C-alpha cells in the first residue's frame, strides 16, 4: 500500500480525545498525519512528520474528519419546488407531498434513478461527506423498494429499508393490507439488500404500535432498527426508539422533558435535521437541551425532494449553530463522530490511528469557517478511503 503524509495542517480536528488538546475534538495545531490506502497510520506535530510515498502540503489550512451523513433519501425522481414556495408563503408542512415523489419515482427508469442519485452523492462528496446512509421509501411496492435499495447499493453499504414511509394511495382504504405487505412479502424481499429498517412514526404516517410491529419483524429478519420520530407532533415515538434500542431516532423536532431524559440515559442517538426545519418553517429541535443532559446528538442533511433538498453538511452546521444554540465544535462533532455513532460505526467520523482514511481539507485556517461563511465552498479537497 502507498502512504500519504499531509503536512502543515494549521488546525487538525481528530475527534480522538487521546490526541492533541485531549478534548472531545482531539485538536492539534501545526500538525501532520499519515494515511495509507485504508487507514490513519500516524498523527502528530508537523515537525515530527515521517516520510511517506506521497505528500500534500496543507499550507496552514484546517483538516477535519470526513462528514458522516447518517440520514438521506437520495434515490428519487422528480422535484417539489412548488411545495417549498407554498410553505415559504405560509402553508404548513404535513408530509402529504410524499405521494407525489412516489408517483415520479415509480415512473422513472432504474438508470434515471441511478443518475439522479449519483449527482446528489457527488454534491455531498464535494462538500466533505465521506460516509452516507441512503433510505428507500419512494416506491412503496415490493419490487420498487428492492429496486431503490439496489440503486443505493452503488453508493453505500449503509442502506435503510423505509417501506413504512407512508401508506401508498392504492392502499388508502386498506391500511391493514399494507401493514401485512410490509411485514411479510416486502420485508422478506428487501432484507437481503439493507442493513437497517426505518419507520416514519408520526402524525399522518404510522402509529407507535404499528411502528413497533414493523420494526420487530424487521429485526427478526436481521435488520437493525432506526426511526423517524416527532417531526410533525409529539407522538410517543421517542420512547419506542429507546425501548427497541434503535441506533438513532431522527428529526426530534417536538420533544418533551421526558423524551430528553429517556434519550440521555440511552444509546440511541438523536439525529437532528435542521435542513428540514429551514425548508418547512417548523421550529428547530432542542439541541441545547439534549446536549446539556448528555444525550448524543448527530447532524445530517435529510436530503430529499420535499422537505430538505440539502446536499451541504456545512449549511447544516451553520443552521445548527445559528438556530439550535450549538457551538461550532459541537456541530462539527455531531456531523462527524455523532453521525458515525448513529450508524454504530467506530471506524469513521474521527482521525485517530486506525480510523478510515476519510478526511476533508478546508479552504480556511479554522473549522469555524464552516459556520462563519455560510454558502461558501469551504471544503477544498475530500479524501475518501472507505464507504
């Protein structure tokens, strides 16, 4: 394997508390590090950098671990910009537009889906995302959900079945029939193509009891659970996520004190998606309250055509800092190490020795520029060694 040394790093964020300033960010200044084709081999002071086969001079720029985007819906067709305009004019978001994307996605060819997903993945990669999750959920038929998961497999091993997104129009008068399809034929066909199972447990989607039944069946088939919860209302879904030991519970827009207490005492990550609040004029989640009680928080883009057509993790960080009372360092950690924990990955989201060699070199001297200069292309180079 060839080796690469990155020298003259003005500010190196490792997310390894054993390194640098021994904070959760594991930050070093005037630093260097060495990677091979797969992993980080050495981290230390620039003056002590060993030789390697290749070298990159960072010229004083900041370097961060590659972003881990743990919640996306990248496989879809069509767009819903008219809905966005209506919400900006005052209409409330209710999730009803998902059916429009289902119709567009069903009508698209597999190649069209693959091309669209590749474009969105490319945008995420250019912005520093090195690990990402992709959900199905925009076909809601057995064959269609398999197709979406197969397309997602071209880009990531972190694939999530989301057949329980909403009840599709053809089952509008036969809800029990769709629940039966989900827990038998569809899950059985999709399980070999996914790692995770997810349910949209919220007003207008699936109830807590329905979500429990679906996720327990998914777990029987070898899929690990995660959950969309409390985006539109208090639903009781946080308790379900903790009870089922979901890797993450995502959105968390509406939280009661009891929800926050449950998350603080659990291994379930609260994944916050401020792009959705930005795009729907909804209240932002209580990141500060979660962090202050010790809950683990992740940030993700929630890239989808209806409620968060966002492919910039830097924009998500800026929103988290501006609207959710997170410090820049907290937001950066949540978009890297937090996302890794939401995927139960210990090999990504940090730059400790042995971690995957996934990192981003910024066009800035400090990581704070990710929030300080919203809208700018802060990521100069993305280096990705692992999916």
